[in-house]
C-alpha cells in the first residue's frame, strides 16, 4: 500500500495512471449526470410549496457541496505536499482551486437565482450564502498567490501553506457567520425548510452530487496531467514521451 | 532567556528607529474612520449604530497597510537569513516581532478609537468595551497577518496580494470584535464575544508563529 | 413540452441555473483539455529550439 502510494507520487508513473483514471471516472460521471438531469427536470414531482422553482436545488446543492469538498481535499493535499514534498499533491492544490472557485461561483449564482423567487430578492445576508462568498475569496487568494509567484516550486509550497491555513479558517468563518446571522436575521429563512425529502427528489439529488464529484475527478486529473507536463518539461520522461 | 531578552531589546530599537514609518498605519485608521461620516448621514443615531463596524473595518484596513512594513526592510538587510541561523527558534523570533509590531500599530489604533468613537457619538460605556475588543482583537490581526506577510515577502509589490489573502481570514475577528460593540450599544452582555476573542488570541499566539515561520522559510528558499 | 420549458413560471430562474452549472462543468473540462494540448505544443517547440 505504502509502496503503491509512493510510486504514484512520482510524475512519470502518475501521468499515464491519471489518464486512465480520468476515463474511468468520466464514463459513469457522464451517465450519472444525464440520468440525474432527467430525474431532476422530469421525473421528480414539483414541490408543494416551491413549485417547479425548487429544481434549482439539484444543481445548487452539488455545487455547494463540491465547493466545500474540494477545499478539504486541497487541505489534505497541502499536508502531503508540505511534509513529503510530493509533486502530484502540489499540482493538485492549484488545479483543484480553479475548479473549487468555479463550483463556489456556481453555488452562489444558483443560490441567488433560487433566492429571487423564494425570498423575493437575489441576495440576503444568510449565513450559508455569506460564508460561501468568503470561501470564494479564499479560493481566489490561493489562485492569486499562485499567479504572483514565478518560481513554480515556491508557488506550490506557498499555496499549500495558504490552503492549510485557509482550511483551519473555513469552519471558524462558517461558525462566526452563523452566529452573526442568528443574531440579526429574522425568521423568514426557515420557511422552506422541509423536514424530509421525497425519495423521487432525493435520488436525483444524490445522483447529481455523485456525478459532479466524479466529473470533478476527471477534470482535475486532466488539468493535473497538463500541469505536471509543464512542471517536468525539462525532465527526460517528458521529452521521451512527447517524441514518440 | 538572556538571548530572548536581547532579541526583544533589539526589536524594540528597530521599531523605535523607524517609528515615523510605522505610525502611518494608525493615521490610515483615523482617515478611514473620518470617511464614513463624510460619505453618509452625520446624525448621531446613524453614526452610533455603525460605529463598531466603522472602527473595526478601519482597524482591519490599517492593520493590513501596516503589515507591509513587517518584513520589507528585514529582507533587504538579510535579517531572515540571520534569524534562521540564530540560537532562538524562528517561531519565537516571529512572535516577539509580531507583538512589537502590534505595540507600534495595533495599540495606537486601540487608543485612537477612544476619540474617534466619541466623534461617532458612540456611548461611553459601550466604547470602553469596544476598545477592550480592539485590544484583544488587533493582536490576532497582526499574528495572522504575519502568515500573509511571510508568503508575500519575496515579492516587490506584495501588499495588494497580501490584503486579498488576509481580509477573508479576518472576518471572524471582525464579526466578534464589532459584535462586542453592537451588543454593548444595545445594552446586551458582550462577555461571550470577548471570551471568544480571547480564545482566538490564545490560539493565534500558539499557532500563528509556526505558520509564519513556515511561510517565511518558503519565501526565503528561492529568493 | 411548452409546460416543461415554462417550469411553472420559474423558467427565468431554473434554466439559467442549469445553464451555468453545465457551462462550468463542460467549460472547465474543455479548457483543461485545451490547456493540455497547448502545453504539449509549447514543450515540443522548446524541444525543437534546443535541438536546432
């Protein structure tokens, strides 16, 4: 197990493995996405309170879920990158940050599109929306730091440290915003809190969440392959592989 | 221990020597506070309502501005390399440095909050608590800021990037710090927020210097 | 069909949400592949420049 982990950490053996894994994840990802979309848009019944508008949830929740999941993945990779200086983990952090920022932006936008008909306004200072907004800035900080440092090695290590510090910060931000919110928010928000979900609604939601996670895996692997090639452009394995 | 005392003394002299440079941060704090009444309605109840937010946001901005001077001169003097070889552990060195930096930037901000709070018509009893929150919160800002300053230390113009990295991390301090002022203004107890700020301060004293040291080492690696 | 597109009057909010979500997924996938190709080309150019 340890040996396997160690071998995968080296770019020449990770590169082909990532290519295969990307395809393995993409096939069920796309199929699940299509089936999930069918379920979300057609087979799930309309909500008795929110009508058809609740269907936004099927894309909003996966995006919001991924935005948090990706950041925790970055934190794990940051620990690996800082302790073992593993190149694959270093590359993962920045490539995942791009996608994480995308998911966060989508979660915010869809949250606002859901809020307009349900709350009557695009933006409320709701705890979840606000901490999602701060999360977006944490992602953008990692990306900006990576862009600002020209030495790739140094940029990767700096981003690892920042991601780790940010990961400690995310729950603190979340709870502080929640505390602040309960103090100032009226009781309008909980109006649509449904106690339990119909299984015809729950299944498409889980499918969409799983499909999004699988496709995140695919896309991040494709990005990582490109980043690794560039990082290792002076090494022999890249030269030999591209020559063939 | 003696090495530590000598180090504290040296740091004091460094900061005293460039007091004219460091004092810019508290001045920024005053200016930002003045902008709000000028940009809004200068009536007592409006200003008093928003005084905690104004004072805390201004001290956040002032802190980020002040942090730009944290390592700037040190890097050009080769101070970082000297400290890596010094007998004292780097996190301890940075803890001393952060506290000294706070003494020259954070403490004046907390003291200036008194006249500025009065100018914003913030009630006296609440103002005392708000200043207590600044005394507890601004060292957290400086300690966390050491991480951002360390990460951007090697860059020519790291200040803008540093604010982008730091301000999201400052959100919890702002929420609880300004929360003290809001609660005190409304006549509610603010002890919970003050305890939370004290907790953050302790956690920052224990943890932040390690992260700052790691950040500074990364910046020193290839520059 | 018409009913499906109207989404019970919520079409203005539902379709942009799905559009943004799919745009983000497919767009980031596409740019990732494109970036890979670009990087391969750039490395090949570097290689040629070194050899000649």
